C-alpha cells in the first residue's frame, strides 16, 4: 500500500470531538501515516500540541490565522517561541494574508480596511521571525492576497521557506512560489468537477515540489463532497494527483513524503528518536 501524509488538517476542531481516535485509525488503515494538525490561534495551537502528544502519528504546527488578527495579542512571538520548542511542532502556521472578507464588506470603511491589512502584515511578520529563530518553515495561508503574501515572504528566502497550502492559483503563480524556494500543496479541490484549473497547475508542478493535504474538516474530495472531510481522504486526492501527473501511487508517495520530510524536518527527527 502506498503511504501518504496529510500535511494540513484541523484536528482540534469540534468536528472531531466525538470520534477523533476512529478518524486517525481510518486514516492509518488506508495508508495516511502522518498528519499535521494546524494551529489558527494560541489556544488552537495548544490543542494541536496536546493532540500531537496524545497520538504518535499526529504532529503540530503553531500560528495565528490572518483572518483573526484583530483578536490577536500585540506580540505573538513569546508564546510561539515556547511552542516551537516542542519536539513535535514541525512548522509555524497557518500564517499569511487574507483579504477576502475586508471590513468594508461588513459595514466598515476604507480606513478599516487599511488597518486590517496593516495588522495582518504585522502578525505575519512576527510569525516569520519566530520561524527563522526556531529554524522552522512556514505554512502559508493566502486568499485574494497572493502578490502581497509573496512579497512579504520573499525577503526571507534562504532563511525560511513556505508551503502555500490549499493552492488554487495558476501555473505562473506556482512558478513564482517555487522561485523563492517555497512549495505548494493541493487539497480535495483537485477532484472537483470545476477544479480543472487546479488540475492544470498540478500537471505543471514538478513532482518533488508539491505536497498533499485535506484542510479537513473542509473541502472533502469527490465522492465525499459536502460531507465532513478527514485525513483518510488523502487517498482520493492522491489517486487524482497521480493520474494528472502520469505516475504511479508509489512514485507519488515517495516524492511527496520525501518533500514533506525535508520541509518539516522534525518529522525525520522524530522517526530517528
């Protein structure tokens, strides 16, 4: 059986409160052997770490999601520095910029938009700094903010790398990500009937520059679309990606797992421990 990693899952969400052990067992049964639970706030990051302590196959990323920055403390760095010391914290994330729901769309004004974007950039910067200090890479969230996100990350190329998660951009933008030493990751969108644009980008992405993820509980792939997503569904994602890439599942497994192990270097360290 070809094995895979789910490099982006929200296992601390209430969606899994009643059956998480079964969800993890189902993933392992179909060959999804490692899962990274992603922090979206300090409390979410703490929960991800507790899950990593509880389940051998689960790892954690710690960070603050850009859409929640107005709730963030003025300085995230002290807390994240402490979290990053944990042996199973493998990345800083998810972090980045998100302009999809600006204050002006919710009874705000242009001034509110400017403040919101500035705060996102500040919080993004703080978290990049922690990643560099800790020797970790970043899990990047961007929505309707690609150019600004890339521009803010670019000066740190060579010091930290990013994986642009749930990548839905075109091949040209994928190449711009790779040019700064970062990577892209694909979700169940690749299986959607209306996901041809994502499949085109997958086809153009070098096999050793991509990772697989579910972003669960969101974006369940076909044939589970509309239902709760879970790490086991990397299996369906991998089958479509392999078909698009014209490679075997074993080849895709070898490439994506090695890419993930290099990017999230603590995964390898844990295996050696």
